[in-house]
């Protein structure tokens, strides 16, 4: 369980009437933070917690327009801002993903294929973070964005092999990778992500077709032997254009709260609407707080998935038993499902509630 430093709870309030009292009295009266402010501070502590390892967060829902790209970018912004960088947002749509279009900084114009072209050099002993920066778009939030394939003439598609090489490079230079995914759960790159992910994030609206597609995806992941990924997942709900009937809302909330580990609601935000580039610094306060809660849920789940420290690993086999580097780069098999120290039903450190509503609600 995460233990927050005492100052998080005891430092005087900044929000609401408590904060106003403190300011009006010049700090003579210093009320403690209210429940909502204290919960937000704890969520920030959760986002910053020790996680260990190079981790992959897969954001997925095959239903088009369900909010996958927005959620991937907002989670990456929030994690990078609060954790101090070392986070990359990877657009793993097989072609023409929109993640890089939604970013604030859109240069350099390089994509996954350019990065793959530099694989041998970057994966070798002379590969440097500086060389790597030619392939990523650094954002003011300190997240770096890796754009998907945008070449209209290209015939090849990013598959599992390419993902293996990209994943290897990113894990060398970043501690956290947040991945936007496409709409075909049978595609090689999608399946590679599912088999490699430490945590799954499922963006939905409380609409029957969106929820059904997400439920179908969860079923197919279980059918692929990834039941821990499903039970440890975080569901992120954004408002639908039309609010659902109370009964539908209750049923869907209950379903995803039972099926996944944590459920977080985020509000509608003009800054995130219409598929336009998002300026993280301009999102609403309600939105910022809600995405901190969502990122806290992700960090809690990542912390619950065990990652072995290299000095505690069993020694590698003698050289003659190791696969050749050529074989490795030709077939970067999906990494096995993560260790699951505490999957599914595990309680969050911040709220200890299976349904975590955003503070903004
Ligand atoms: N919290 C939000 N507030 C306002 N608008 C939002 C929010 N989240 C998503 N949207 C909008 O919903 C639309 C769909 O979102 P997004 O592109 O993230 O979905 P997607 O699942 O990635 O879609 P695709 O299947 O096309 O890749 C976009 O126009 C986006 O701006
Ligand atoms: Mg998308």
C-alpha cells in the first residue's frame, strides 16, 4: 500500500472556503484540506509513486471514436508532468493514427518507420538519447510523442515484429510507454500490445454500442489467455453526447466496476473536443483533476504488477544457449504476460474503492 507523506494531508487547504479563509486571514487560520482536496493530493502522490521497470500502458477500445487517442494522450501528459518526464506516447495505429495530430508540438515530422530505419544504430552501443530525439515530438508537458505511419503510398504494415523492435528501443530510453491502439484487435500490432502490456486502459462512454464493443474486447483478451490484464484494467468513462438513462448508466457502471479493477469518470472538456490539437496547459481544472485521478489509477495498477529488479534476476544462460541477435530482431515474440502480484479486485491505494469517481464530478 502506498503511504503518503504526512504533509500531503496536514498542509493547509488551498481549495474552496478553507483556502479562502486561509488567504483572508493572511495564514493566521489554516484549515486542513477538505476531503476532495486531500483526495486529489493523494492521487498526485499515487501518480508519482515508485513503479520500477520499463512499463507499457495499452489504451484500447476497438469501437471507433470511443476516446482512445484522447485518453492515451491525456494520461501520458499527466504522467509525464507529475513524474517528471521519461514518458512516451506511442501511436500504434497500423496506419494514419491521430495521436500526433492531437499533440501541441508537431515536429519533427518523423514516424515509426523512420525510427525503425534507425533501429540497428539506436539499439547498438552507440545509440544515444540525442539520436533518439530525431524521431519524437517533445511536448511542453515533457511527454514525447511517437507518430504512426502516415505514408499514403506505403504497402507494408506495422506488425508484431516491428512492434517488438519499437518496444525494445522505447524501453531503453523511457520508463513509461502509453500506447494508443487501432480498431482491429486481430491485427499483429494490436495483439503484440495486448501480450506486452502491463496495464490495460479501456476508454468508454456509457452508450450500449461502445460498452458492448469494449466488453467484446475484454472477452477476446480472456480468450487469448490475458485474464489478468482484463481484471487489472482501468476503465475511463467520458460523457456521451446524450446522457444515458439512469438504469443503463447504473448497469454499465456496475459491469465495468466488476469486470475491471478501477473505474474513473472524466468530464467533457472543450479543449479536448472536436479532434483538434490539445493544449494540455489549457484544459479545464475539472478535467485536469479527473485525469490525475485516472493516472493515479493507472499508476496503482502498474505498481501492483511486479517487476523484478535486474540484480535479483536469475543469471542469463551461457552464451552458446542464447538466441542469436538476428533471430531476436526477426521474431521479437510477444513478451510473456507480466507477473501478477495483485491483479484484479486489488484495492487502490488512494480511495480503496472499486469505483473511483473523479473529484470533478
Ligand atoms: N473528455 C472529452 N471531452 C470532449 N471531447 C472529447 C473527450 N474525449 C474525447 N473527445 C472527443 O471525442 C472524439 C473521439 O475521440 P478520440 O479521437 O480520442 O477517439 P478514438 O477512439 O481514438 O477514435 P478513432 O477510432 O477514430 O481512433 C474526438 O472528437 C475527441 O475530441
Ligand atoms: Mg484514435
